[in-house]
């Protein structure tokens, strides 16, 4: 298969400063530019970077060189050298698929097959929506290898079309070899809106224009659970996007579900997704900023049996952490005021820079500050198709609180 023209790569020999070397020995996938202590020659995106031990000069790991990123080398292979060839990628695909197998035994045909670093493929995301594979690249390092990777992915997923998505930062820097964001690189995509199933509930995603790869697969287990908690209940879904939580709640037999999002387009998707499934409950929508919208609902003395608050990442950069914590605090306090007695407040965070313990502590402190006492029903983390193998890979956490 010829997705790109042949892109030549070479091998670089690299040695690291002691602290970075120690991290590599522990299996960390990132080598920052300032940790490189010796490099035999300049590299291009996707060149193989072989990391040698400073003292013993033996092989430590191998990665792909990224001149466009401060994370200069992204590691893909540790301890034992291995030929990085077509077979290596086939093995990675098989391994990744095996991990997802239990999920695919449920009534679900949407899943993340490659979760970047966590599947030893830094900056490489592969999501499947029914029979469409959406690949999102966050780094140029993968271009030389696409002709090998894509066929193995098609084979293992049985997809009939492949869509390529390119991150904004990737598009603004080096060469893309004629590839465009949103390009169909294999097969025939009949409709850019693809319908798929998540634990028996139908959804649709725009795989060409939607956020990331079109949908957020990561909360699947939490959405299923909210669905199970919603029978005969009133539900508020804040930052609803395409209605992930809302539609599961309706399908779970909620009397009434309100989806709130700042984006009119997201709310339209939520309405359409609700209509893909048959349900008796009413679906209401609010287009508003969440902080203002929640305050308005409090002023109107509204209450719900279940309130879900799943905001976007508030700390995309290091210097946003303290503001992000304040936002989580505010949301917990606002949300808590809208929950009926014995109702459930579901608070989620997808900021990897705010660790789970801090997030839960902030949430709990501010539920109390709203004058509500609580019992922790559960705390959940990543679903099967979002495995974690390094600290920064963990980002998702979700607390279930039963309020007095
Ligand atoms: N809960 C969703 C995912 C949320 S993604 C799911 O399960 O799929 C984050 C959403 O927050 C986006 O739809 C975005 O439009 C919305 N958003 C961002 N800032 C917002 C704000 N200030 N108020 C309300 N919605 C906001």
C-alpha cells in the first residue's frame, strides 16, 4: 500500500544525561531535547534513534526522532534491540487488539486500538467507529512508517475505510508528504457521519470534522454506568458534547435529561444521537457557558437526581494548573447545589496534569463547601481500550458521590 512516497530514514546513536537515562531504564517513553548528551549526527523526523548506555555502551532503547518537538525522541522499543519493520508493526497491532478483546465481546463496535505512548506508539491514535478507522497523528515521526502500519491496521480491524486526521501543531510545522487532515486514505467513506454502538447504544460521529477523531471514546464505562443509574431519574449532563452521557441516560430509562454545552453544534449532535435510539424520556438542551448555566439553574431552584460534569481539559499547560484547580472547585460547588437528596453527583477530569488524588480532594472539599455531605459510591479511571503505561499517560478520573 502506498500512502506516502518512500521516505528514507537513518539510524542515530544517542546518549543521555544520567537522570534521563534512568527514566529510560524504567520504561519512560519521552526523551527531552535537553537530556541528550551525545548524538552522532543531525536527525530528521522518523529517524531511528538508538539509545546507548553511557558507561557500558549497550542498547537501552530505541525510538523515533522528532526535530519538531521538545520531546526529541519518542521511544518505541526497550531493553532488547529489534528490527523496526513491517512485522514489528503487525505485532504491535496484534498486541493492542488483544488488550481490547474483552471490550469487543460486549455490544460495542467503537474502540481505541492505538493509544499512543501507552501502546508504544507515541503520538499515534487509532480509533475504530464501526467499519471506519480514524487515525490521528500528533507527530511527524510516523510518516515514514504509514505504508507498513496502515495495512496491518486494516487487516486486524476489518475496516472498509481509513480517515487520516492531523493535529494542528503537526500541520503548522514540517512536511506532511501531501497528506491532509480529514483525508480518506483507504476505501470508500460513504458518509462522513458514521454510526456506531457503545454498549448497545447508538451514536454518530463526524470523523472528518469532529473534535479529535470525532467522538470521545474514553468515558464509555462511565456513560454505561450513568445509564444504569438513570432509570426513572432526572439527569443533567454538563459539557455534554455529542450527548455521550445524555443518550445513555435516556436509553437507561431517565424521565428527563438536560444536555448543557457552550457549543450549539455539539448540542445539535446530542439531539441527533438521542434520536438514533428509541426512548420515552424527554430530552432538553441548554446552550450556555457551564459556569453561568449552572448558576442560572441554581437560581431557578432546579434539582436533578443525577448531575454529570465532564469538562474539557482545563490544564493543557503547566502554568494553567492553579486556574484549572479553581475551575474544578467551582464546578463541584455549583453541581452539588443542583443534586436532589440521595441523588448522585458525577465529577470527571481529563487533565493529566492534575493527578487523581488532587482532583478528588478538591471535588470533595467543595461539595462540603456547598453545604452538602456525601458518601463516595465509587471512583473510576481508564477503560480497557485506554491502558496506561507511564505516569503522564493517566488522565481520566471520575468520582461518584451520593449527596445527603
Ligand atoms: N462529556 C462529553 C465530552 C465533553 S468534551 C462526552 O461524554 O462525550 C468538552 C465539551 O465541553 C465540548 O463539547 C465543549 O463544547 C464544551 N465546553 C467547553 N467549554 C465550555 C464551557 N465554558 N461551558 C460549557 N461547555 C463548554
